């Protein structure tokens, strides 16, 4: 992910010589890197008119990612989706390849989409699901999170791993691990059953599943490893373990997971948790904006893969409940706005200020 953002950054630098000055880059730094000379040469050779990929490839032959990131440390932060709300999630980008190929194949082979199962609202009926960003549906969220993990494994860049997560070195069961265990990618159902078992036994919430995915992508980015057939179970287990302790008020203890998985020891769980935290550089903070981004990207992933959330007609009872919740929020923000006005406006400016009431249909 960092490399992709680095390439985009370099591509923007190569667009125009004056862009460097416009963003406030120090000329001495540019001269030290040789960027000015390279840009002048690029313009002379006409490379700017070529595709961005050619410009990036040509530029990266001389300058490494570490060289540029050393001068632009904020770039590394902004390129990490688990830290920065504007950075796109890794799982969604990895899934797009399969989505595009499936759509292309259906178009070439004239495959009919079949019967439309998605319900649409009309003037007389409103269809809504029971999943919101503050209270996601547990079953649907686990399906989406495990699908994101599936795409991580399927479309991984390589098989970089660490011994602490290797299932051969640290097995979760007493059953003998096959010699070719690292060659076979798990399917979505296998991953879903593993995660669902943990969440059901430990009584974890849907929000915990989203935080689990945040920690998983943060680990892959910080530690520069890949989730693959040999390590996916222990990485997912470590992320769930950490997410449950950070998110839930009554966290599940490590010994409780040993009761669920039976054959794993507390010492192994403690060691894995310690390594997980160290690899995360003890950064367990999940901003609300990052959480919301992951939630909505998971919904986009569900739409792309026909994992529709259960839609039901809006009943009178639920409409009243939604109206009550909206009134509470309205009163809360009205009080906040009044407090802000007292600090920001003079008495003369308060005359004529009106606020319209929210209309719920």
C-alpha cells in the first residue's frame, strides 16, 4: 500500500517542475535527490507525455521508496489505511481485480444477471436493513470481514511471514499439519467458519469484527508481511484477541480462547499477543473516521460480491424508534450549537438566527 501511494506521489511530482515549488518542497532537498535535474531531463526527452507507469518505472530505477519517505514522513502515515481515513482500504483494492474480471467474463459470455433479488424502496414502501455504522449486523459483518480476508490471501503479493504466525511452528490443534499446508488457499466458507466459531464462543460484537480487520491490515502494513495459507489463522486469531480487549468492556481472557481452541496453550497466546503488539508498535488506536471508512468499504465489498444485507420493510414501530433516536441526536447537537454560538457570536448577531426543525418521513 505504501509503495502504491509512493508511486502516485512520484507520478504527481513528475507532472510539472513548478509543482515541487507549489507544495513547498525545499529546493536543497530536491537538489540533493537530483529531482530538479531529472525533471528537466524528463521534459527534454518528452517522458512527461508518456503513461504514468512508464514515468514511475523510469524514476524508481534511481530513487528508492525509503529515500523519498525519509524526506516526506507524512506520506507513510497517509498511505496506511488503518491510520488515515483518506487512504483506501487494502482489501477493497485487492477485491476489485476479481470483480472486474467477473463482470468482464459475464459481458463476454452474455451471462444474464438472473433474477434481481435486491429490493428497492418505492413511494409506498421503504426497505432498510438492520445494520448501521454504530450497530452493525453481526452475521453480515462477519461474512464481509472474512471475505476481505479471503481476498487478502488470494491476491497477496508474496508469502512473506514471521515464525510466530506460522501454523507449522505453532499449531493450533494437535492434528498434524500437512507438509503442503502452505500451498492451498482457504476458501471463504472455511475462513467464515473459523471466525464465526471464535465470535460465537467468545460472544464478541460486530464492531469487534471491524476493528479486527483494521488491526489485520495495520499488521500487514507495519510488519511488511503477507497473510497466506501458512499464517492466516494465527494472524486472524491475534487480531481478534487484541480487538476484543480494546473494544469490549468485558474482554475475553487469553485462557478463555484456550478453552475454545482446546489445544493451544496460554503461553503461546501470550507470546503471540506480545509479538502482535510489538509489530503494531503498540498503536491500537482506531479513530472513528477510520472505523466508519472500513464499515462502508465492507458494505461496498458486499455489494460487489452479491452479499446483500437483509432488507425489510420499514414498520411503524421501527420508524418511531428511528424518530426517537434522531430526536435525541438533534437535541444533543442543538445544545452543542448553542454552546458554540455563545462562544462565537456577540449579542447583536444573535438577532434573526432561526433553525428549522428536522422533518422525518
